[in-house]
C-alpha cells in the first residue's frame, strides 16, 4: 500500500463518516442542469491533458459543479495515494475555494477503507487528490465504506469563467511503485453543469448550545470567562466567543465533563471549584476519585496563557486520555491543524503544534492556539469536525502520585487577520527569525558528461550556479556498510574455520566489527571534498548522516558496539523497517542482514559514535558542515522509530479503548534532545553549517541557528511543518524534477504554502547564477505569507506586493521570471528616493518576482558586523 500522506489512525468516529454517506448517495445522483459531458480519459504515467469547456456564467441560486470519477490503475484493490490533481483554467482545485468555502461536495474531508487498512485518510493535500489503486472506478468506489472512494464532486463557481470558455486540466502525478507496472490514471463520468444551492447537503454542525458564563475579567478589548462547570471562554471585542471544554476518554464521542457554561458538576464523581486571582486570571480545580486537574487561564497582553497540571491521585499507573474541545458561538469554524487547511485530523503535529480556528462570519475573527511546552507537543493529537476542534492525547499515562504540566497560548485575532498573522507572531515570540541560509544547499548534484577530467566535469556541473553548498554521499556508516555487504566485500572466514550462525555463514564477525572497511570511504570523502573545492573554489560541502539507521547482522546484533542503544519494539526486539532494510540491502535481508534503529541517549555509545563521525568529517576531511536525516525522531504517525519500549519516560504509553495502560514506552524525540543539542554544538563551534531533515519539536532545538527542511515528497499539507523553522525550506523531491519547468512549478507551489524551495540534483536544468533557484538565497525570514516570503535580504513573491522600504535599504534589485522560469532581461534597479516609502512589485503572469535589498552603507556595515553563516 503506497501511502505518503499522514496516517490518521483511530480518528474515524469523530469524522462522522456514516452521516456523510447518506448525503453522498443523494447528491452524487442528482442531475446537473445544462451539463457538458466529456469523454472518458486514460492518462499515462506523469501525463497531463487539457480539455476545453464552454463558458459557465454565474446564475442566481446556482453553483457550477465538476463531477468525475478517478482511480490509479492496479490489477486489484491496493490502497491509495496522492496521485492526481485538477485545474480549472490556471487554478488548482483543493478541498476549499474562495473565502474558505468547502469545494468538495457530498464527501467528508477523509474516508475509511471498507477493509484491510485501518484509520482515516484525507481526500486532499493542497492540490493533490487521493486516488484509489483499483482496476476501475467501480472497484475504487466500493473500496471506501461510504461507497464513493473514486467519486469527486467539486464546486468550481469561484474559478469558472463566464465568458471566453474554460479549460479543465487533469494531471496524473503518480510516482513509480511496486503496486503495478501500468501507471495510468483512469478518469470517467466527467461532467460540468449547474446545481441549485438548495440541493447542496447542509454541512455538519457539531457545535453544542451553551448557556451564560458570569465570572468575567477584561483587559482592554479582550474578555476572559471562567464557568462554574470547569470550561472557559475568550472573546475579542465584538468577535465570536471561543469556548473550551474537556472530556476524558479514548472515543471522540465521549461527552465533555468540564463544559463552558455555568451550572453544577456533570457527575457525582466530579467536583469543580474556581477562583479569580488578580484582575486577569482564573484558577479552576477539577477532582475525580483518582485524578486531579488544576488549570489557570490568564490574560497577558494580547494573548491568553492557559496552564494546567494533571495529577494521578490513585495508587496505580493510570492513562489520562484528555480531550479539549474548542468551538465558536458564531457557528461552525473552519480549521487549520498544524498549519494544514486540508487535513481533518492529525495523530501528532509536534513540528507545528497549532490549531487555528476561523469564524464563518466576516466579522467573527479567529483564534490561534499553540502548545508551548515540549511534552504537550509530543503527546497531543489534533482533529476537527462539524465546526468543533479537538486537542487530545491518547498516549499519556502517569504513575501513582506523579503529575505533568502543560502550557498553551491562545491568540485572538481581529476580523481580517489570518493564519499567517498568527504564525508570524509565534515566530517572533519564539525567536526563530534571524538565521540566514546564505546559499542554496543542493542535496546531491547531477554530473555533466562532458569534460576531459573530473575537475572539468565538476565545473560544467555546478560552476555556473554561483556560490552553493553541496550535500554529498555516501551516508556515513550506513552507506559505507551497505556497500560492503551488497558487494560481498565483508571480511570472510577461512574455509576451515567454524561457520558464523545465520544466513551469511562465511562472515568473519570479529574482523567486520573492527569496521576497518570504513577507512577507505573516509579517505574517499577527503578526496571528493578537495576535488569539488579545487574545481569550484568557494563551494561548501556537507556530508550525509543518519542518526538512527545502522546496518547490522541480526543473528549477532548483540555484538554491535551500540547494541544497548537499540530501539525496541513492543515485543522487545530491535526495531527494523522492512522497507528500508530491503532498499539498502536488497536480497541480503534474506541472509540475516537488516537496517536496525538506535537512539543516541545522553552518554550512550551510539551518541559518541555520531559525534566522532561529525568531528572526523569537519576536522579531517575539510568538510563545511553536516546533514542529518530524521533529526527530530518525531514522525507524526507515532510509529516508525518514534517509540522505544525498552523503558518508560514517565508519560508515553499505549492505551486500550477504555484508556487503560497496555504498554509503557519512551518517546525518542525527547530522549534525543541532548544528542541534537550536542551534535549541533559540535558543528556551530567550528563555524560550520548544519542541515537537518524535519522541523524541531522541542523548544531548545527550535531556537538553534541552523537550517532544516521538510521533504516536499511528503505532500502539500506536511510543508506547514516548516512554518516554525528558521527558514521554512522544503526539499525539492516533489513533482517533475526532470525539467526546468517542473522545478519552477515546485518553487511557486512551495511559496503558495509560505515555504522556500531547497534543491535536489537539478543543477543541470538551471542556467547562470541568476536562476530562479539560486536567487532565492541568501535568506533570513521577516514574514511568511501564502505566495510571498519576506526576508531580510529579499522578497520572493508570486503575486503583486507593496514593498515597504526598510530603513537600511538604498535600492531594490528586481528579478522577474516569466511563466517558463526565464529571466526577463537584466535585473531592474530601483533606487530609494526622498519621500518614497514603498514600491509596488509586479509579477509576470504565471511567473515569479524576486526583489533583493541593496543596503545603504550604514546598513551594510551593520549587517556585516552581525551576519550569520
């Protein structure tokens, strides 16, 4: 099953799928008025097709509907993936349209499979659409519980033209996989027409009715209320009131026990008391027979600080499956979970631990909630349905007498303010702005075939790009060892020696564990770095490392020098991902070899091994920095190498459906904090570059002046995980990487999510140092927006933008790229003049504009004195 989207395990009840199925059956069978029917299409691998459509002028009381069925071909039903996208004219069709109106009709934002695959899966991720792997659309529809797994009904009223005709473009974005050799996208039953608004299904409304709250404090325009039943509420001016309630239980249908209205306790087993402290703070205590919650909420300036302590008052270890519900009095809110507007639920979002609510009323305002404390980030999940959001934990346990503290910040925003205002405020408050990524970091590079010498071929490969950084392989340790094993160059026993146990009987384990074979690779690293710098002086080179994956011979895994640091599964065996073992070792997985996972705990042998290799590359190989993969140990699926069952961290647990503890475990994201800080310190103390994969999930790591990217191939919504990075880099392993046009489209799409393209090996597709990739850098962030990134050195935008002249800037150097990514002539220089406080940037149709700030002399001296590498 190919699933690159985030898995939404155990979240299905909350989505209200059964109710949606009843409305789908009705809506999808409704005839469209004045419909245009199109012939069925089969699109080959990575193929796109543009289909002309007539004009569809707006009509009173009518919506314009696109309806079709799609599947990605497979011989039998085989799961799903984000394999398609649709455009009307120049607009991609996502889950929502103009004004956050829901575009998808007759289906919820996520679906369940009828069998085989547990959990719920989102229909959209930005412009990408989830399609079933199936032989035809009938099978694709039947694969989901609602019976509409292959059916898409979309409101296109906001993008359809009323004159001059329209174009429907269908893209097969499928990646190659083992699902099938045939990689077609099958599209059938395509029609566009009108539907009366009265026939549209009414969106679900789960917002409960709540009564008054008397206890109130005010600070300027902000109101805070604490109810006698335990919940609380916040209101900014005349905007919507946000109410927050609490439930205890593993099911999303569990009723709230602490509600946001006055009255008596909801249960005889619960007592609630509340007090006001000072002019701006309330404290509430809720007591159950075996659990206590103490919560304080306080107005602090323009936000509300929400703190709470859960304490286990029983004589045994207990699960604490809390569920905080958030909703607006003004009606069902729309949500961004972890910065993603498309996903209805997240099993975890520690990279971007935010929930954003937007009122359905134009004057209702919005609220942003962020987890401030590390353990809250690691333990919580997020979901929304029917206008109600939820911050929950289904993996928290406390020992007898122990407690845990959580802190949130709640930011009320006035009408007209957006998620971007909220997240930029968090960036300022957390201090993540300021670090500059000085040059593009190419993750590997393509080799030019021409040139008499290796040095000349390198110059032809990267010499035209200007100053760049290269991340080169092989992977330290992992890459060294896999080549030795797959090449059968491991040390072998004499024929008359006793055989090694397992599938590789001629392995000389004593000789192998000296790791003498690695010396040749370190020697080659030194040669490669020297050659790159000789061919292209000024090029910086960083190595590839993984902080957990190691080649090991499983029958003798206990002999490995860091065996005690192995990540253990619930069965107390070393963790292994079969996919990555086979990817690295091929058929040698059948001979006893595997890629096992280890965690560099403080003082561990494994941490010392990682640090030795960092120092070796920087000090002995003249390296300029290091790259570490999966540097947060915090996969959002809560699986993979996230948990270690060898011991308990005091909080993390597997709970059963009743919230009882099944197993205790340790979260590797927390266990690796010391390792992350020490690895970065070793790099930074040498004035070198650090690049990590994945956004930080701990506040101590968030503050580090380092670069990190999120992998573009993981899907549009996951890119929001970079919004709290120093510079929100997205690796270019997404979309069409074989053509310059494909790379240019990725650059613009990343910008649409407030992020910046970080290149893979696309160097041969780019022309000159003024290309649309290299000109994205250097960059330190001032503000992120959809389609625009404002930095200290430049503004990057796909839409017209009014530049406010910074005080230390003397001129703008403007680069305009057309829809093909071609530079429209030399850069235009616009000098600052007296009385000129702003400048209007324009953007070519379908293109990109980059405006560099040319500092004044005083500004340049200031920047040079305080520059960051």
